[in-house]
C-alpha cells in the first residue's frame, strides 16, 4: 500500500517565500538570492515528507507565485504584451510581470486576470488563449526541480506534478469569442507528451497529472477532450506510472471516462465525497488500475478519524487487493498551515484535535500501521476525538436556542429596494457616480509594529489607542483631500478581515503561525471555529464612531459577512455548516444593530467568499444558497430603510449566480471587474440587476497606477450597461496590501474620472 502526497505548502514555516518575493520586487535581493530561498524551502519540504515515511514525494508543487501561472510559462502561454517587456532576468521578471503588471520606463502593462481556484480561497492567474494558440516548452522549472528532488530525496520516489491539459484549458479564457478553448486540445497535447517524455528520460517513475475538473458537470466538448487526451496518453505511456488525480468532490458522474483508459492509478477525494467509493470500486475491479484514496483532509485542520479511514481502506483492499491501494490526503496540503508544533497558546482540548500539514502526512503512516495490526494507534485516536467532542468549552445552549428560533421577519428588510433607495437618496444627497473605497488602507510597517507591540504588552492601551486615532484622523484628511464621497476609517486596528472578528467572538481561536497562501505573497491566518459562536461585546463601533466625529462626510461601517467568516476559517466538523453560519450571522446582526443605533448610516457587510463556497455541482447549489443567503439576510435585515447596506465580492465568476446575488438584497454591491475589463457588467445588464452596483474600476492587486482616461472609459462602459443613478465608483478590493505612493495617485485619478463622468452626463 503506497503512501503519497499531492502537494505541500510552499510559503515556508516563517513565510520565507513571501518575504523573499517582496524583497526581490523592492530590489533588496537579487534573483540568485530569491532562487536560493526557494531551493531551501523545497529541500525542507522534501526532508519533512521523506522523514514521515512517504513512498512518493511531490516535486514541481513549489511555486514563486502560482502553480497555474507556472504551467502557463511551461507551455509558453505568454500574452504578446508581456513578451516584449525589457527584462532584468529572463523568466522570473516576465513571470512576476504577468502576475503583477509592469509599469516602468514608459511601459504600462496590466496584470493578468486572477480568480479563485475552484471553491477555495486560493487565487490563480487565469491563462489567456488566442485562436490557433501555439504551445511550446518555454520554462525549464519542472525539469530542474525534478533533478533537484532526485539528488535530495533518498528514501522516497520524487513524483513530478503537472496540471492536466484539459483542466489547464478549462481554467483559462479565450481572448476573443471566435473559438472555444477546448478546440486547442490537439495543439496542447503534443507538448504535454513532450514534457512527460523528457521527465521519463530524466528518470521519472511516477508522474502526477491533476485534472480537478473531473469533479465538475462536464460539457460535451470537455468530455471529448478528456477521451482524446487520455486515450492517447494511455497508448503512448502504457509502461509509465501515470497518477491521474481529482479532488474537491466526487467523479461518479464521469466514470464512463475511466472505463475507456488504462493509466496506472486514479486518485479520488473521499473527504468531500465518500459516497463515490463504491461506484469507483465497481469500475476498477474489472481493470488493472491502482486506486489512490484521498483520506486526509487537506482543507481543514482537524485530526483524521482513523476509524472512518480504515473502513474505506479495508473496503478498497477487499475488492482490489492491498497492492492496488494507495493512500494520501484528498488534495494538496497547500490549503492548510505547516506545523501545529509552532502553536503554544491553544487550549489543550482543542489543540489535541488539530493537525497541520506536517502532522497530516504522518497520519498516513498511522493508517498503514493500523492496517498492519497496531490497534493501539486507533484506540488513542478515538479517545482524543471523544475528549475534544465532550469538552465544555465547545457548547453554549443559549446560542443553539437562538439559531433554532429564527423567524421569517428576521430575514427581510421592512420595504423593497425601490422604496429604500428613494429614502436613501433623499437622505444622503450623494452626486452621480459616488466614490468610495472597499474599506482597508495601507497597513504599513509602522502600523503592524504598533499592533505587535500592543499585543506583546510593550505599549499601554492608552498609547496604542492614541496612535490609532492619529492614523484614522490622518486618513480622513487624505480622503477629504482626494474628495471621496463616502469615507472609511481605514481598519488600522485590524490584522485581517476575518481574524479581527474571530478574536472578538466566542467559539473562535486564532493561531500564532497558521499561515496559508491566498495568492502570490499574500498569506492569511484563518481562525479556527471550534465551538458555538456568540458576540459578547461591540466589535467595531468604537473606532467607526470615532471616525464619524472627525468628518462631516458619511462614514461607512465595515464588517465581514457570516458566509465569508465561515469560508475563510477552519470550521468545526461536528455540526452542519448552516448551523455554524447562522450562529455567526446572529453575532454580525447584533453588531449591525449597534452601529445603526450609534448613528452610522452606511454599513458594509463584505461577502467575497459567497461564490467560493458554492458546491462544484449544480445539483447541490440550491441547498447552499438556501442557507448562505439566509445567513446574510439575518445579519443585514435588522436596519431601517434609510440605513444603506453595502456588500463586496471579488475575484470569482459571478455570471451564473446573479439571481442569488440579487437575493441578498444589499442596497449596494461593489465587486471586481477591472482585470476582466468590465466583462461582468454585460451579465448584470442582461439580468437587469435591480440594486446599486460599484464595479471596481482599478486593480488593487497590481502596483501600477491607473490613468484618469482608463478609469473614465471603464465608467462609460458601466454607464452603457447600467442605470447611471445606480453606479458607484470604487477600487475593486481593499487597499491594505498597497503602498501609499500607489494608493493616493490612483484614488485621485479615480475621483477625477468620476468628476469627468458627472460633467459629461450633467452637460
């Protein structure tokens, strides 16, 4: 029974990759120093995995920014605008320019589009395809890292990892509508064959090909592409160990495809869809194919329930035999923190149940030993899970009771949007194309140091709060000078939009080093929901009300919505998701009520993760939207008609869920549309979205500064699609990660473009 892993976190235990990349972008280290740090992280990852006893150890799962972008470079999928940039160091600067944009020495090229990786909070760079796209081997990364792994890994077999050709095409976009990207399958397959042949020539024994779209509802074109690709690969590479992986859901609906191919092994996800095992076994018992069981949860931080996993293993062994069974995490461990050993302050009742990436790969050895007869490991596992489940710190009967007593009127505003809009326009008297930001402003080193000193008791509460007040007042003056219409307080007291709230809610805990990559150098530290959730005190009222006293302009209250708090946390696994979502919703509702009572007239409840949480199969959508929309409306429906509720979403595909976004019934929605050049607005127009909308007019994930003219053009595009009285003007996301010398000129250009647009329509 082979033990293997699909991928390991690449950020380093102390976020060495983030720090190195940012140092390189700021010209503080050379490309050689950057590459050296990357090599050190890879070697440490291989060392940990080898020591755990894995038989197959992944390579090419490391990335300096994004593994999909890596694949674009490997296959030569480089938009023409980037290929002509004068580079300092051949590939790495081209690579980072594609991810972040390039604005220097007269060059001004936007970053490529970015969106969410399936239903996770990881963001990938979207490949761009032209009609008759030509592919060729451009990057050497996969070959160089395999050579490196061969030298370093002694007691395991290095296993190169590739995104499969069908999923790669699916994840991209056509840059014009005259063709379908799946039509490129005959062009791309020969290059994959060339890559696999070269890896075999280098000595590769196993090659992992990830085809995560196997879990989706496939179209006819995608089905035909799968059949074409893997029949060819089966014929050409009959003697090589090809591991075809799927994850994030089940593949029962696509088993027809498996019957027609003869690869060495298939990997399935038994965490997200354990029911598929029987269907798979019925197909594989007639074939000479190994089955990899995804048993360890690569997206949550709880210990494996060994009893459940052993049942799956024994069932597979009974049908296939032990030599045809492999065990692994269900997906790459990219989505979990590295090592629980670095957490020193978690309550023992909770920590005893937790498992990070390093611990998860050791769980595979435990499962193997149990199968070999070591029942002591199983009993110890069952005992630890029972103790945690019975812990008194988990349960709150008052919270449970409140969730059960939700009434229909708790989920509805008093009047329809049309009535509310008239009242709000009369009250606020905002101009056409009102300008605002999404909420956060640059979190400088000075601010981070201030918060750190306060946490470590190196600064008194009085000193800390005085400095926060100074930051807020300074920001208000900056916003007034820029001439924004609706201001924010900047969130200087907040570390992360979810972690901040988790620290003030019961039932949550924050980790010290539980970092996970979100995109590029951006890492987040998801909180852990371990028990029933409640709000003992106000969370945001003090600072937002202070900010409102310092300006005559409208000050917007900033909250994170219940679905996003849920999705961006590691969630308890002992009750249904909707129950936890409703608990969080009631806590946010209490905060909304307090803000309104304190005089805040505009309140934003961000839900960037609404689309992300959507099940991958359409048959499961209704159940999800039933509870997720209900949770948002519980949190937002407590206010008067005159109080304006905003929400924000970003970096997801929204076209197919617009009716559900409308069901949220937020007065204003702000969202990302800049990287896609306002493509989304046509869908909003065709749907006749009823409420107000702020399409993001510039990309905050790129350091480039947009011009007045390009923002003006985007506003005009929006004006052609939507009622002009319903359009807001804003960046596409929060400004937390940007620098002041980027933010100020960008926002000045934005407000100037809004002013220019008003003049055009007034005249």
